[in-house]
């Protein structure tokens, strides 16, 4: 009998809940109400009735039917919004959702990451931030795909369990490893651990060791660690090696008969001293009409690496070769990259070629693209070609000098069209037999390097223009373009204000003015101590080049059409370009753009990872050179400034390290964004980008690849 009043009350609350929801649904412009305002609209005036309205409102909020806009004031919660994107996680543990649409990144509290790791693709639930600020934040509700499942770290073993601490600075977790999944690893060794699973409500994922790299600090161990850290495999799968080994140097006559034969035409390669994979060769033939036929011959990798084969799948997975300080991590197995496909001298080789008839002024008057067979007469190094250019003597001197003249014509025309001359600094190390760095130097680019580059740019541009010209009517030739967007004007104006302090000028009025003033800046900086800093800042001001099917041109090169055609031994996009060019010349249907765009995104991501790996190996060797010199003083230049300190690049080995404001003891320092400099609070001392400073080495950590300096104000005057 006691239940009847309860049932009646329950029914009344249900009816009241419907009435409350009706009020919220009828509200305009998402108006919010407190329980008193709802009670007034329902004409509930007695104390008990208002208490029931309050109870209903609070229950609807607890059920997430309502959302609180400010304390005690609610509105109807909008339909749950979900988004998908990649997770970026900061050193402090919280994250952001990065979407393809490029919208403002959504904040994800550390407690709402729900086992997501850096760069994982996730689905999030979007909600209003805490405190009624109106800012949105997100909670991970599903991990769509892991960015990676293998991680590099150091294993620690106890009596009961083992765990692996990842090397990567953005990984804030350890992997628990059962003792039967150690694969023989010993305490303190560098290993690769595979993520097996991550049970809900557990702080750490379970892992198993798949490979033992060796002892931390060992040269080979560290180079392999960097390779694996950025997601590049250390070995090729057995089936890939087996397929590569089936190819021989012998070329069947039936294949030769299908190709244009260049074996009787003067042909040679020009590469670095230590190169083993020769992607490209140049041929030169003098024509009766006074013009020249220039052949740009590229290794025909697509003849051997066919779609869907084990070789193709592995090449796609890697997407690029990686060039560390002492080794190449190749995209293709050695039998292909260094033997069968490599355009070695005195051997017949299959190529995909771009052939141009050129006038003495470097004008292209005729073009031809297709599969060829060549015979390289000579293998030049850059130094050998440079010596011929300077001395006018040496093997094939006449051909080398003519090609250099034509390259100059191509280069000057490119600059007249608005191409920008900025190039990033490339460091080279001299290592001993154990991989220990003895010295470091900046690789100098001379005419020999630019000769090759100018003809490769020509081939890349003309191939892209040829395919783009095929599009018309209902036909659209989906293609892999290498594009470079125009710089963001706000960043450009910031850079212009920055260089003004050094007495230089950037005209931001229009495209031609921008490129002309950038190129004048390069000339003016020649030999100046601030050159490296300013050129580095200029490069960071520019957009990053990527692969895509959407042709927006290449801003930096001033090309309307541009692709990568010339390096298929070491770049997968070039393999795709060869296949697509072959497809379109044979009259085949256009490639499927949606899949091709996914391929482009993958190749761009792998290219970024390769660049990061190369920089990491360079930084490791730089730190190795100075790690035993803690307490010594170095001179350097201020390279960049942040809210918490500034970076200094020391002259000794071009190593960059941080001077933290928190560690500066002579004064309180802060970053003045308006003046873009560091300012001392009491003395007013200013530290600017490009300024010469003296710093003391305080810490050089090989494991984290981080360097800390102490600023010496008195010595820096």
C-alpha cells in the first residue's frame, strides 16, 4: 500500500519532465533558463512544486539532456557532435585534435585522451569547455587507428616484471612487458617494443619486445633507434628480398626492342662521391640545325616494381629513402637500388626519359617522353665536374661545359619568372671507423650541383605540364603534383619587420616584388654572419611543399606545373608519376583521384618523418661532439625565441641549444613579441635574433637529444 504515493509521485515527475522539456524546446536562440524561470513559465508558484521543477532540471542535466551555460542556468543540449582527426600531444600531457579541414584545433584534457597516443587517428565527442567559457573541448571516444604500433626505448627488468621507457619525448607512458615476451633482452638495452593492447582504466599498455637494438650510446644502436623511432623498418621482409634478387643485370632483347635506344649517344652521371644509387643520367647530342638534344634519363624503377607486388607494397610503406649521417635507409632492396636500377657506368640500363631539343639560349623547342635504354660512358662526382667547369679541361669537357652553359640559361630564366633562391643549410660529418664524429662542415653548393638540379627541374616541370595539358572536356588527368603554396601574408609581414632590424627590406606588394626582394636579400646576405639565421627564418616563413592531386603550382620555384619524376629509386611519388605518365601516353583511363590523393598524403607524411629522422641523426652527432665539454664556453648566434627561452646555434659545430629564462640568474627576462626580442626586466638589456652571444654548456643529453646553455651577459657585450 505504501507504493501508491511513490508511483503517483513518479508519474507526476515524468509528466513534469515532459513539460520542462517542452519549455526548453520552444525557446528561441538557444535561450537558457534557471529552474525558477521554468517554474514561472509553468505557473508553478508553491515551494514544493518549484522544488520538483528544480529536481527535474537537475536530473535532465545529469542525463546530459540539458547543458549548463553558467551556474544554475541551462539550455537544451544540442545533438552530440563528433569529429575525427589526429591527436597531437604536448610535453605537459594534454592534447589537441588536428583535422584535415584545418579548423581550430580542439583541446583535449589529459584525462580525456583515453589511451590515445601521438598522431593516432581518433573520433572525439565535442563539448563545451569547463567554467562556461564557451570554448569547446573534446573527449576521445574511439581510437580509429593507431599511428604506429612499434616504439623504441630502453628496457628495465625487475624480478616480477619488465617495462620499456620510449625514447620519444612526446610519449608519457611506459610499456609493461611480461617476462616471457622479452625475447632475450637484457636490462638497459635499447629495444623495439610492439603495443599489444591497452586495457581500459589501465595507466600503461602491454607490449612485447620484437627486436634488440643494442647498448645505448653505441653508434649503430643509436642510428637504428632513430630509424625505427620515425617508423622506418630496419630490414626488408623475406618475400621482398626474394623478389628483388630475381632481377639480373641482363636485359632481354625483346625488352630492348620496345624502347628508344640511346646507347650510341654520349651519356654520363653526376653524383656525390659516396653515392651508390644513381637515379639520373644526362645525354647530349649535337644536331645539324645548331640545336642540342638533351636527354634526362631516369632509372626505370616502375619496370621492376609492379603495382601490388611485395616490392611495391614495401616501397609504398616506406615511401622514401632516409639519409642519416652515416648511412642510407633505402626504399628499395640493395639489388635494385645499387645494382639493377642504378645507372652504373659501362652497363646497359633501362630508363624512363625526358628528351628535349634546346636552342643555344636554353629554349625548349621540342619534347619527347618515353621508355629508353642507355649506356653511361662515365661516372662523374660533383667535385670532378666542378674541376672541369673551373679549369675547362677533363674527360667530356666540351659536353660538361655546354650543359653548364644551358643550365645557367635555365636558371636565369627561372629567376626572371620569380623563383626564390633560398636553400637550407646541409651539414656533413667526418666520422672515424667507430662512427665517432671528428668534425662537421657545411656542404657547399657549386655550379656542378646546380647543373644537375636545373636539368632535373626542367624534366619535373615539363612532365607535369605535359600531363596537365591532357586535361580537357570530360577528361581529367589525375596526377601527383609537387606543390608549394604562397606564404601567409601575416607571417611574411612579420619576417619583413624582422629583417628591417638588420637593414634589409622585403617588399610584400605582390608576387614578383616578394621574390625579387627575397633574391636580393640572398645576395646581400652573402658572407654576413647573420646569413644562416635569416635564411633559416625565411624558409620557416614559407609554406611546406607537399604531394597532392590538386595543382596549385610551386610558389618557390615559380612553376605553374611541377611534379617529381627524377628520383624513383629513393622516392615513391616518382614511381607513381612514371606509371601515370605511361598510362596517359597509352590512352588509358584517368587514375582514381580519391585513392591517388590518399597516396599523396601518405608520401607527404613519410617525407616529413624522413626529414625528422635525418635531423635527429644530425643532432645526435652534434651532441656527441660536445657532451664531454660541459662547462666550456661557446660563441653562437640567437636562432629563435619562445615564451620560455631562446635558442642559440653555436659556431663550433652548428648545434642548437636552449637558454631558459627560468635559469637566467642575472635578471628577469621575458619575450617581447612586438619587438621580437628578449628583454631583461631590470637592466633593459635586449637580446635579438641573429645576435652574437657567449654561452656556457650546462647539459648535453644524448637520450633526449636536448642541449641546455647558460647565457653569459658580460661576455656577450
